[in-house]
C-alpha cells in the first residue's frame, strides 16, 4: 500500500470539501482504497489529505490525471500543494488505557 499525502491552503473549506467529494469517482478509478482529511485546529483552511492507493504507481497516475487540477481549481486551492507519496512500513493500533474511551 502507498499513501499520497497533500497539504495545501484553500480559500473556503466548505467549497473545497464539495469539490473534493465531487472528485471521488476519479480517485476510485485510480484504485484509491480510502482517505483521511485533516485541518489545522487553528486554521480550518489549512488542509491535509491522505489517500491510500494499492501502490506508488497508482498514486503517481492519480496525480497526473487532468481532472485533479480542475478539481483543485474548483475547490479554491491556493498555491502549490506540498505532496508526498509514502509506502507503508508498519501500522500499529493502540488500545486506550483503562478509563479512557
């Protein structure tokens, strides 16, 4: 598995989220398995997207899809995103300590 991680600034999170949601089929067509969205706690327009793909080649192909640039434009992405593609090395889930839900 590979994770594509992109951090970027958007003009309006709600507008960006709508464009992101509308682009789901393109992600799926490149093999996306799941995604995570994060925002800066102090600045909701500073967004991090992590998308899991079967491998790094699928993630790179997704980045080359012309529809991605169009979706980013519609979503109000400002400037160039900071993008990484990483392969999973290890995953560990931690059980909460007793008394913490």
